């Protein structure tokens, strides 16, 4: 049904609205097309009288049955009504103008603008909307000179139809700009492929926002490939259709499976770029994406069609959506209030879903789900869910605004109170915390860039309410900045004799370590270098690694700090927390350097081999230490909390570890290794006499006259009650003895003993925990091996047992895989030479062989080969292994004895436990000098290169063969059964 012609007043309003309004963003030309409406001649004449002097308009085709055609603009002007609307016309486009059958009326020519004057401007300013007929819709097409990236839109709803007009748009993922949606539900294809006319293969364009069927959009291609693609569709390729997919936010290289089919209804290239108009006709499901002959992405799609909704359910969902929409409209959610008002006047579910899905500030994933929904009820249900989220967000926003307003009010009142107090003289001290901070910043010696950062924070604090959490965070940050020792350093001591005296005073033994430290200090004195260093002290517990670090600090006249990284599993403990909450703090290195008070401190990092491994939530703390320990980087270490570089290049880092191989490899490569070994008994005796006794007596309130120990008592305590490489256990035993002496004095009145003899120790400590030989004695099939771990050297008993069987070989699986391979080497070689020692080959076939280690547990490295071979040969020949002999070395399948590690620790363990002979590989002769002279004087060290040498040294001589009479007597006894 054709609506009645409008009145002359309506025509004047229409033409006044058609005058170009000046956009605050860019000049543009638009063709606005609406269904034609016949006008009477008088109305046409009245309309043409508005601008008789304007250039004539080039008209498009005129319907035969009509005297004139008119295109009207539906424009909802803003409050200021400052924008201009430009019209463009050509032979193929119907423009907003007035035409009669025999002549042309004044209008606006293409590519030019006219300033509305007088009542025309006033009409344009006061105009809020114009909709001609119930079926009116608008189309916005950009012309030459349009500047993309800006958007102004108006939306109308009348008689159940959505009318939208968008100018410009947002960028797409290929660098293009896409205009806002235009058009309503009318005039567009519905879901599915009606009459099978839509193609099933189409070129693909990816955008950032989904397009909804029943809308039109301006599209500005961002690269030449997209321009060619759109131009081809505009010229008729693929029926003029393209597929527009939506990229995923989390991975822009991927897109959602449901996309929109668009028809290119117009395309133009200008000096400023290209512009196209897309009419969205349907949604489609992408089956796959491949390449066409030109290498462009092309998608295979199918159409699902729309599912029918229950009318009652749809009406209920419309009501629900409108209820939520009213609540959202009352809150600050970023939604357009005019859009909300227009939607509330519409009862068509499809139109509501299309407009709200495309225009509301929903998340991208929700918009895509709305597009993919097959029924109107499902689309409305998703929209209701999105409106609930918007409502919640709006409530939080308003609550935050109210809180901010309250804080601002309190701040203003406090400022006034402060001014009143100053006037009354009540602010006696006149202290201004921020001014004090400002003075400290200028006097701190921090770099200029850091000062600028601190000044900026102080400027923010002056404008912040002191009662707010933001003020507390900012104040704490500035306080940390001014409290750090920027440029503060101690003067290094250059007297190496004093340094040597300090090292000898505090530590007995450790000659190699002290020599290495003095070499380090000598080189620094020679070069005058102020740079720091990264040392790693590796050795058993209780051997003085941490205390040597403290002695280095004293010897160099530097401040000393330490912290343990054992068990640290979170990167933030090293790099600090980001300043996003009140409790954030810098990392431990920054905290400790503040504690030291100088930038050239000695920094002991204990338990470096026990640092936590990487985890999914806390990061890798060892990786965070890389920048701290790397001399090429630590001059600009960046803590997450400070967020400014700090210079650690003058710090001497000393990292301690018990097992070097457990230190992360990247850290080991940045450190200089100094190896600590176990103490000898004599060194332990000296340490107890010079250091431990005085320290513990002082804690217990005793003097040397009250309690002292004879050297024999201390040595017996070391050998009978301790078993360690260091001195921690002997310190605990001395403490236990003194504790019991004090207790008996206080409770029983027993006098102090004065001097504790070796025979008195059992009275205080009970029976010795360790005998002279902790492991079982050697014998047939039983030998003693030597091992080393992070806790020093140790012995282990190796037992080879043969039982009647089928030749099965078993090695206890508590050992390392390397030891399994070593045992196979042993078995292979012993079988190959057994005949030389009187063992027949069938013996190995008739016996099951079992090799076990006591105590059970893993050993460090493949160094038990020769002791396993000796124990197996002993079992096979019946020759016992000599008592007091320990051995270490690896064996090849050809009988060669190979080198091992940790010889010094192994020999010290054998000496400590009473063994008089140690057999070791000849290749380790270079390590003999590391063994203390007093140990070498008390134990026999025998180097070997072949396993036969070990057999000759370790195995008892074979029993002599029985004579003639012994054999006859044995035969007779066997015959008579005796």
C-alpha cells in the first residue's frame, strides 16, 4: 500500500534536512536512498522554492506512474545539530531531492556542499527524526573524500521496522575500515539460501565485528589485495557475494566458524582509498577454507536455515529483554539511550535481536553466538544474558563513581581543615611529608631518569586523597625509591695481609679455599677494579661456605648480607611484585641491598642448589636470577615493583651449594667455582678447640675453668658420635655435653668436672653411635667401596651372593642407571677371566648371582666397578677380601680401571672409618696432592690400572692344594660316610 503524499510543510522539512551538515570529523558525500513517494505538483513546486538558486540535480529514472520521486533522510540530529549532510547524485542513483516530470528543481550537486541558512539551519538543528512511510529504510554509501575511522549514527523504529544510518566505521583485521550497520530487517535475505541462489564457495574477508543479516555496512579496504577482492565482487564475480568472517580476540589469525554472507551493492575508488557497501544477506557455516587459483582465501560453506520459535516463548523473551533493557538504560553502561528508547517501542523479535546484537556493547564472543543462534528465541535469550552482564557492570561503575565522589569530597574537606588549622596555628611542626620526600629525592643520588619517575609520583600524590589506597601505594613506592643506597659504597680494604689474618683467624684448614680468595683479592687490588663477582662455593654442609663469605666481606671492608633461595618457587620473590595492590613489595635482592646500605656489598645466596623449579603459576626463580648474576646485565637489573633499573654490578655474589650439578646450568656458566672439601679429624679438633668450645661455653654461662675437653676426648667424640664432612654434628655433641653438665649442677648440685676425659663421654652421650668400622667386615663375596655425595665421602659394603640357579643376574635397583651399566661390564669381564682363577664357565650357568649395596641408597657416579668385580670374583673363587681394604674405580669390559671423581672425600671417609688401604685408579694420581699430609701418612694409597692388580691386592691367597695323603683320607671319609 502506497502512503499518502506528504504535505508541503513535510517537503520543506525533508529538504532542510537534506542540506549538508558539517561533520566535526570529516567532509563526506552520501547517497541516501529510500522508497519513492509520489508528490503532488503543488508540493513539488513548494519544495523547489526552498533553494531556487542551488545547482540543478542530476535525476535518476522516474517511475512512469509517478509525477515525481523523492528520497528522504531519516536523521536523528544531536543536541548541537552541527553536522552537515551532503547528497550525491548520478544517473544511476536516486538521491535525496525533489523532481518533477518535466523539469528539475533546485538541489545540491554532486561533490559540493551548501550551508543551510536562516530557517533551514534552524529546522535542521531542531529536527530529531523523519520517517516517510512504514516501510522506509535508508542506505549510507561513502563517496570520495570520506575519512574512515569515525562514526555517527541514528536509529529509528516505526511500525516494526528498524531504520539505521551509519557514517564511517571501525577498522577490520586486514587494515580496512568497516562502517556501522545500516538497514533493517526488511529487504534482506533471511537465514539459509533462499531458492538456492546464494553460493556455497566464496572469497573470505576477516573483520573484527560480526555483521548481522538484514543490515548494510560501509567497508573501507585496507590493502590492495582486499580492494581487488571487493572490486571483483562488485563487478559480478561470484554473483557479487563475499563471506565476512570474524576474527577471534585471543588469536586474530583464527576466526569463528559462523560467518556472514554479504552482497557488494556499490564500490568506488577515490584518491583517498576505496569504499564499498555491503548488504548482509545471510549467515553461513564455514566447512573449510582453502585457496583459489589466485592464492586468495576461499571458503566452502553450508546454510542451516532458521529454526522456528514458539510464539509464546518469543513473546516472553521479548518482554524479558525489554525489562533488562530498561534497567540497563538507567545505568552507565555505554549503551546509546536513544537506541534503547527506540527498541522499547518495537515488538518484532527479529528486529530487536538484530539491532541489539550489532549495536550493544556486548563481548565479541556473545555477539558471535547471537549471530550463530538459529531461532529468534535463542537469540533473544543470549541478548538477555548479555544485558544482565551489562547491568552488573553498570551497577559496579555507578558504585565506583559514588565512592570516588565521596573520597573527593573528603579530600576537599580535609584540605579546608588543613588550611583552617594553619590559620589557627594548630599545625605546630609544619611537617609536610611530600615535601620531605621531594627533598630526599633530590639528595638521594639516584639517576636523572629515576628522579623524574619519583617527581612524577610525587606530583600524583599531591592530587590524591591521602585516605585512598592509591595514595598509600604511591607513598610506599616513593619511600622505597628514596631509601635505596643510590651510589652509596664502602671503601675497599687493600691490605691483603689483614685479609689473610681475618681468614686464618676464623677458619682452620680450607687452605685451597683461602688461597683462592686471596688470589681473587690480589687481582682486584692490582687492577683497581670496582666491579663485583659471582662465586659459587660448592661442598658438603658444615664446611664453612657461608662463614667464608662473611670473612670475605670483613676482609674487604664491605657490608655483608645473605638470604637463602632454598625452596623459593616464585619469580616475584626475586623480581618483586607489580604495584597493583597495597601489599606489593620489591624482590628480596632489592630489600637486602637496602638493608646493607651500600651498592658494593658482599651478597651470600645460600642453598643455591635447592632453588625451586619452574611452576605454571609462579614462573622460574632461577631464570630471574640470571639477570642478577650476569655481569653483562646486572648493571641495569629491573625489579617489577621499582620498574626502574638498579645497578648490582659492584656486588660480590657468593652462591653456596651442596651438589653443584643441581644448580641450574645457565647459572653455573655465570659463576666461578671454588670447591670445599671435608675436614680431617685433626682440622675438626682444631676448630672445636679454637672456635666451638668458646662459643658454646659463652652461651651456657661457663668458662674454661668450669669445663674443658682433652684432645683425646674431642677426637673420640668426633670418631664415635659423629659421621660428617663438616663440624655441625660435633658442635651439637659438645653442646649436649655442656648442657647436661649444667643441668646436673643446677638440679643435683654436682660440681663442674673441670676437665672432661675420653672415658667420661659415655656418661653424657651414652654408647658411641659409630664404631671404628661402621660397615660389615670384608669377607668372601663382601668388599668395601667408596662413594661421594653432597654430604661428603662415605663407604658402602658391596655383597655378591651366588645361589644354585640358572645363571640369572640381579642388581639391586636402588642404584643409579649408570651403576647398572657398570655391573654388566663387571659380569662380562669376570666371566671372561674366571678360568684363570680356577672357576669353570658352568659355574655361572648353574648359579644365580645377586649384587647388593649396603647401606641401600643411590651413589653419585659410576665408581663401584672394581669393588663389584672383586666381590664377584671372591664369591666365585671362595677367596675372602682382605679386611681394612677399601676401593674405588670404574671398570671397562676389557679390565681397565678408569678415573673417578671426589678422590679426596673418599679417602678422608676411609681414613675416618679406620681403613688402612685404599685402591684407586692410576689416572687419579693428580688428585693425591689435595689429600692432607697427615691422612696420607696414616693410610696406604695404591694406584692401579688393571683389575688383575686389584685382585692381587684385595683377595686373600688361595688355600694350598691338598697333598696325596690328605686326598686319600678325604676319599676314605667320603666312602664310609664320616
